[in-house]
């Protein structure tokens, strides 16, 4: 089978290496290689990343930039200090480049669907939020984000992970430390106040802005991102909504979807079934966050869904890289 992978971000670059073990694979990426940006805050859990990358003989540890001890969650009147269990930042740009090294990949190109259909048996849409090759999603929800990579010349404003949720959890501001006193400062907000929040932070903590990144993040869960398959095209990663709706965390879920495609190929019906099963909880969590956005979340009436979200995360502390405590979740949801 001859496979084209379009979009060489997290999911596409991993899938290139994974599929190249068994198939003829060609990769395409619209960004030129010299200016390629891995738009993201680069935060993830080292345990799960180690496990996944071992499947392609990569050592995730070689890419770690900052190993976190605490996530400081600023609720205004109170700051929660959540102990971490493997949350780190890593050099996402270098890993994405290394994963495709030695394979047949073209940068700075946006191939047409017609051309791809003629030349390949299967086309993987790994274009993230762009979802360039699958039909548009009806009622798609995306959250606009702005982020800077900032150089603080060895004197960063904060030593560890920091987030400040906005009222009604419509988004949050983050500071994620990188290496050598630099960090990612960003925000995403449904109410579109993200730019104002980032600029306020930058006024309080001025540093040298190295890279500016503006991109939306998909909030629609996989169950509402169908079809996953259309003609010869199949979607992986954020193109089919693999972003954990409570956190906007998409690296690990996107890799999980890529691995499911690898495991189920060539059976695309089985792929769809496995994706819906794996990400079923995202539908619940999406509902929970939406209720919070519109000020209608009741800690009593909606307890079953809150409990499901809590147990899902509690049972996967190493996967999320955080110690999950009921008290923290209650305070964040009540904020
Ligand atoms: C500002 C921001 C910060 C984030 N921070 C985190 C974080 O700290 N941790 C976390 O887990 N998640 C984070 N996320 C989410 C995470 O980055 C994404 O969910 C994840 O990268 C999705 O992986 P993907 O491979 O599906 O898509 P992407 O990584 O977005 O890759 C898609 C690729 O496709 C390319 N492309 C697009 N259209 C075309 C086309 N027509 N032709 C060819 N190529 C194309 C793009 O250039 C891109 O390289 C963040 C998102 C944003 C926006």
C-alpha cells in the first residue's frame, strides 16, 4: 500500500516513522523546512511519551527541556500548587524533524487532493486544526490562541508551570518553562480576550519575544468530528478532534490516534470504532466544559459527569503527568 501523510506535526511525523516500518510512505508539509514552527506550548507527560516513542525506537528523554515539580494554578484569591508526576516541556520542533529524517518528506508544499488520489492508495489527513482534506465539520468549535516564545536571559519570571484560568473556564493563560531561562507565554479563550491576557503578562514580565504563534485549537470532540474517513482520506490527530477538552492538551491524544491507525490498517471501519471507543470520555468532558462556559454547571446535578472526568484522570495520573486531587478539581470548577 502506498500512503501519503499530509501534515508533519505531532501525529504526522510519528506516523511517518511508524508506518515506514511496513509500508511505502511519503510525507507532505505546507510549512517550509527553514521556517517550520511546531505551534504548541510543548507541555506533555514524559511517562506516556517514553512509552509511545519506544515503539519507533526513539528516546523521549533526549528531548526534555524542563522537568516540572509543580503546576501553579492561579485562581485569583488562591493559588493551587498541584504536584506533578512527569509533566515536562520538550523540544517538539526537533522531535518532529528527527522523526521524519531519512524518510521521503517534502516541505513547503500543499498537494491537491486530486493529485494525491491519483498517486496514493491512502491519504492521511494529519493537518491538525486545518483538516484540509476531510469534509468540514458541521458546528465545529475552535478556541483562538496566541503564544510567544520568550527569552528571559536566564532570569525567568516563574520557575515552574503556571496557569491562570479565566472566569467560567473559557480558557486560560499559561507560562510553560523551557530551557536556559526561556518559556512559552500564551493564552486561549472562547471569549477572545486571549491577546489582552498575554499582553498584560508581557507588560508585567517583559522579555525578548523570539517567536509569535497564533493558531486556534479544536474543541470539538472526536464523536462530533465525523467523518474520519472520506474516499481515500482518513484523519488522525487534531483533524478528528483528539484534544482533551478540559486542558486543551492534544499531543498525547494525537499520538494515540496515530498508533490506533497503525494497529488497525487496512481496516478503516475498525479504526473508526476504536477511535470512538478510546475518546468516548471526551464527549462528556466537552459537555462539562460547555456547561461551565455558559454558567450552568451544577456541582450537585452534574456530579455524575464530574465524577467520570475525575476518575478518568485519577486512573491516568502518569499519562497526564499530574497528581489528580478531588479538592483541586472542585476549586477549579467552582472558580
Ligand atoms: C498555542 C497552542 C498551545 C498548545 N499547547 C499544548 C501543550 O502544551 N500540550 C499539548 O499536549 N497540546 C498543546 N496544544 C495542542 C497540540 O499542539 C495539538 O493538539 C497537536 O499538535 C495536534 O497534533 P496534530 O499532529 O494533529 O496537528 P499539528 O501538530 O497542528 O500538525 C499539523 C501540521 O499540518 C500542517 N498543515 C496544515 N495544513 C496543511 C496542508 N494543507 N498541507 C500540508 N500541511 C498542512 C501544519 O503546518 C502542521 O505542521 C496546543 C495548541 C496550541 C494552538
